[in-house]
C-alpha cells in the first residue's frame, strides 16, 4: 500500500493482494476508532484449492493524533511482527488450525 499526506488528510492507497486485483480498506463506519486488517495463511488461494487455510485479524487503533504521525505508527505496527503471531485467528476451522500448528480461539463469554 501507499500512505501519503494530502493537507490534513492521510491517504491509504494502492492496497495490494497477490490473490486479488482490488483490495478495499476494511474500515467500518460503526468502528471509526479502528482499522481491521485481515490476512490469510498460507494464502487466500488455499480456499479455492481445498487446502487448509486460516484467516487472521489485526486491529489497528485510530486516534486523533496528527495524521502523519498516526500513519507512521500504523505502518510500523503492520511490519513490526509476523502477523500470524501478532493477530488473532478469526477464520478457517479448528481442524485447519491443528493442521497448520495454531490454536482455535476460545469463545469469549460476557
């Protein structure tokens, strides 16, 4: 992706995914305080090829900080650690997690 400043705005553009031509920024209006980044392991093509796959979710907090500072912070968070270790499993199956060496998330009780 490309992150650039345009006046008071920070533009996130040119999202790339080797499995798809177009990728949208997953920012939902009911969660304006965060950006949800979804990643696939080993790749999204495993779904089509009927191989084990997992989906991971990494939440990046959005604040009222200076847009340039915030963009730098978010970019650093994306590359700071292996996303398979820093994100939570949110898709796939319990069987796939075992096959790929991960743990299926436990249900959260309120």
